[in-house]
């Protein structure tokens, strides 16, 4: 009989020995709470740490009783699912759901969580007060930036930073109605100050945005930033900042302007400037880093320019429901909603909350390599924008179409065009998997781009595939590539295969796949048809069969 119980422990699997000595009930409660405050998981009573199955103790053999006992000893009660698993010995499996409604504690007041140790084994550890704020923020249950600082006062606000705020509203086309307000009313309108018992207190967002530096260091000591330029192993720039967000934002943008070389792309009679890193994308990425960072954690917003590209990182992983795969489709929701909303009203952040779209758009409109979030962890979000040359044909195609429409192309359209540039002759399923978009969405985008003349479709049914329109191949250097990629009707397939066979001693199914960009099964059928008609002669048989011109 195959083993039912997992072989080893993970973040969502834990083993507990239960015989010959019964596991303490408090240890069971601790483990349940730790799972609930993490990602949920399964606790197995009757399995040793090394995976050996020794069986559940008699006192834990009633799943229904234990389930109720756990609910009565956790706050709020955790509803677990329990069952006896018959393996080498009976094992009690306790399935614990993830707690989406808040923090779970034992009835004795212990709050636990799970983590991976340095040796890649899991453990349960206490959850400390600062981590509670992070957890609630990740679950979208707490807006840390909206918290009032009751030990502070309105004197912690810097009037010079309020003036900078007003200037930014003008410079970035923010909410002009804010300019008519007096300073205190402006702070209230943006949530930078809150009145409690007729006393006006600054909020965390207020200190972050327009607070005095000494107040920032006192109340939000984690609010730090750095800018670095590395050429090889040589450090060209290494600046650290502790100042309000608006002030540090100006510093970082000035640095990036100095380290962001620009080239021009010829568009017929016109030339289009193409900076190494799109300026709008940089702005959105820096704003995102400050807006979504976890201010309850030590660390800093870090901007680093290297030979390979630009990195913008901030403490705090993705919030609940957001992953690397669904970044472009997840509903926009920040870790600090009040701070994010203020940045939108000032004009620094994308008003729709889709700053991530602008970051990707900055690379897509030039046909450059896409932004990369793959180095992000549970502790940090790290964006890497690689250095890459613009694809002039793609840039021209996008610019011409946007000029024709009088508006920017939708992000999903840009994503599909970019994918077809790198994956010509793709079908809907391949595009869906590559872009993490639904097949329905891919169909919609393709139908529209075909109508616009940006994409061409060939074949029918499941064999239908797509490639960029011939308009992108106006350059003679690209014409051969287009001809190779363009679908050829069935009557031309055989002629091309025979021409290939005449030019080589022998050919294989893989050669036909490479030549015609068809599936292996299609290549086999074409070769078989030519062999049956005496046009080709097989040298050997099987999966690796070779063929030559029949004599």
C-alpha cells in the first residue's frame, strides 16, 4: 500500500509525535494557531519529525472530540477538520484553514506563526506586535498609514513640505480643489491629520509625506531610502535619505534623470526619444515602492542602477491575493490605502490605481524586455527593469497605431504584440500560458488586433495560430523573417519539404517542424504522404526516422 502521510514537513505540513507519551494539548493549540496565522496547513499527530509513522495516542483517537476541544481553546475559535488516516499506524490529521478575518491566539494568549529556518525546515515561532500590524495589513484589515500618532502634534508637520505638496499638485496635475484649502483643512482632506477630542493629531501618512525630519525619525524610523549606481564592482553613487516622501521623491527622480541615457528612434521624417528606462514607468515604480512598502518593518526603499538594469525594491511582500503571475490582473489594492489615495490626489500616482500597467507599458511601447518581479520574496518586492535595445519595428508599429487612434493602446494589446514578437506563430493557449491571461481575453485581443491590421491569423480551429502583421516587416532586412513565418497553404508544404530534402543528404521530422513551424504530428503526416507517393524514401523507421529523395 502506498504511503498516505507526506514524507516530510513543509510550511503547510507538520508532524508531531504522539506515542508512547501523549502530545500536550497546548502544543496542539500552538500548532493550530501557527497554521491559521500563516497559510493554513495539515498537522499530523502520530508522525515523528523524521517522517516515521508511530501512530496517534489513544486520547487523541476521537477526531470529533478533539475538533471541538481545539475550537474551545482558540480565540476566535478555529474550525478545523479532523480525520483518522490509516497508514502504517493510525494517524490523526488536523486540517487548519488560513485565518482571513484577523489574528488567531490560543485561549492562554499565545500568538504563533510558521516560518522556514535556514536549513529549510519549518518551525512555529511567536508573532510579535510589529508582525501583527504587517499580518493585518497583508490581509487588508489594517491601514497602517491611517493610524493617528497621538503622542505627536500638528507641530510635527513641516510647513515647507506643505508648500512642496501644493507645488506638486500643480506640477503633476493633481486635484486642484485642494489648493483652495488652508493648511489644516488640506491636511484633513488628505488624511494627513485627524481630529480626536478636538485635538488635531498627525497620521502616519502625514508624517511620511510632510513631516519634519526629526519627527519622521521619531515616529516612523523605518522610512528610509537609498540610491545607488554600480558600474561593475565600482560604486559610483551611494546616497541614503531620511526625509519626507515628497522631498525624497524629487531627489530620486533627479538622480534617475542623470543616469538614464536617451537615444532617438527614427520614425520616417520624425524622431522619437527613447530613454533607457521609461520616465513615466520609473515614476510609477518609485511611487509604488513608497506607497506599498511595509512601514512596520525595518529596511528601506532601494533604487539601484547597474550594468544589467534598474532595480527598485521595498520592504514588505505582495499583499494577500497578489502574486507574480496575477500582477497585471489582480484588483488594485495597496498596503497603505490612505497613503496611496493621497499620492493619487496629488498627481504622483496613477489615478486608477494601476501603476503596474504603466511600468509594463514603459517597456512594451519600445519592444523592450519586460519588467521582472521574480526576485520578490515574502519580505521584499523587487522590480528589475533590464537594459535592452528597443525594437524599432515594434516601436514604430505601436506609435503609428496610437497616433491613428489618438489614444494609447490597451496594455493587453501591447502584451500580445510583444509575445508574438518573441513567439511567432503562437496559438491562443500558448499566448494564454505565456501572459497569464484567460483564453477568452486572448481571443478578444486577437480579434481586435486582426481587425486593426496588427496581427494576422492562419489556419482554422485548434490549429489556428497568429503572428504579427506584415506591416512590421516593411524593412527589407525583416522580409525574409516574415516569409519564413507566414503560413503556407497545404500545396506549398510538400514542395518546401522536397526542396529541403534535395538540399540535404537526409531530413527528419524535426527538420520539417523547424521549416514549417507545424506540430510534430503534422510533420509526420506530411512525410508519410510523400513517402506513400514515392517522393521520399525512409532511411530508417521509428521516432528518429530519416528521409531522402527517392531514386
